[in-house]
C-alpha cells in the first residue's frame, strides 16, 4: 500500500485517544506520507495548524477539549493557518445527521466514520488527489460543494482551488498552494462574497421597505434588518485593506440607517424608505465598478480555469 509519491507530503493528525492516534498515524505512514505529526493536545493542535505547512489535516470533529467545526471554518476563512485550501478529513464516532452536518457546514473535504480501516482512509486520501470536489462560495460558506447534499444549496459559482497534496503526489507544482496561488484564489473568493452581499442588500432592503408595522410584519422586518446588519459588518471586514475601501463610508451610512430602522416600531418614514433603496444601490454600483476596473482582479471563473488547465 506504500505509495512513494506521498513521501514529500505531510499530515497534521489530531486525536486525544492515544491508541487510536497511534493506529491512524501508522495507517497514514503506510500510505506513504513522509511526515505525520500526531498530537493529542488541543492547544498544540491549534499552534501547529497556525504555524505549520501541512497538506492534509485529519482530526476528530468532537472531543472533550472542543469541536473542530469552528476551527475548520476559521481555516477556510484564512483566520487560522497559511493555507485556507488545505485538505481536511474529519472523523466521527457519532454519525448522526446533526454531527455530520456540523462537519460539512464547517468546510471539511470529507467525513469518515469511526472505527475506520486503513483501506477506508486510503480511499478518502486518494479521492482528494484524484477527484477533490470544487469549492463553492456563498454569503456564509467557503468550502467543498458537498455541503449542498445537506443544505440543498442551488448551484453557485464553483472554483478549483490550489491543492498542495495533489501538487506533490502528481508532481504538479503549478497546482500547489503557493502564496501566489492562494492570493489569486482568495481575491476571487473575496470578490464573489462582496458581490453576493451587495446583491442580497438590494433584495432584502426592498423586501424590508414593503413591510408594514403590524406585529407579525414588524418581527419579520427586524429579522431581515438583523441579517443585513450582520452582512454589513462582514462586508466591512472583507473590504479592509482592499480596492473596495472607499465603500466603507457607504457601509457606515447603511449601518446607521439599519440601526435606526431596527429600533423603530412604526412604519418607515419616506426618508428611510428612500435611504433603504439608495444606499444598497450605491454600494452595489460602487463594488461592481471596482470589479470591472481592477486590472489585477481575477474572478472565480478565471482562477478555476487557470488551475483546471494545469490539472489536466
């Protein structure tokens, strides 16, 4: 089973249980991985995930120390670690729908039920090399499109992302998660998320304006406002330090209007109705113009095409 092509690839393994951690490490080494760093301590795992350069992470989703759901999501958002496109396999003892959903929602590439055999692990690892699923970008998720199985998401913009494991196993350095490839892909993802947020603002603000002040409508209106406030905060985070930074003033103005409307239990004033139309439209237009004019910007399709051509 030893495959010498994996000799240059590395794994970060997290498992609090000593015997299981040892068995999984042996299984990974038997596949041919040159380096398998196995840890049982939660803090040590987080430190290595932050500072290391791994091609694959294998870890129990749920342990006494915590859940990897948030950690994986932070990895995909590039808040932890250097490579948001690292291959991730999560293991589960409890394969109830709820826990499987947690793993998929986080952005894992695969979920493997425990106990697992070496052959099962090998099949999943080879799948990440030969047929890794493309990533999908939505307003609240970045990760493999397998999440659609649970959430029933409509087909959105998909992209082939850098894959350091495939790059090493198949000796295709052009597919590697190099800083340049990561930057290109993250720029495309950021552009796509900005576009999604601004389009959502147009739709949700229009819906909000159409609502009255009856109790049921007021509750629904406040729920929409809460959603837009959260999205506006995320948009502000996304545009920091980018070519979109001039949109910050519009987002701040939108925040003020949303806060005022949220606190009101009355029909919207004509002024607020106008602002709820005009500000989202201005944000959408400003972001759209940046995407059109930025000579170094790459959209999802361009990045995917570039990597897909390299993969064939």
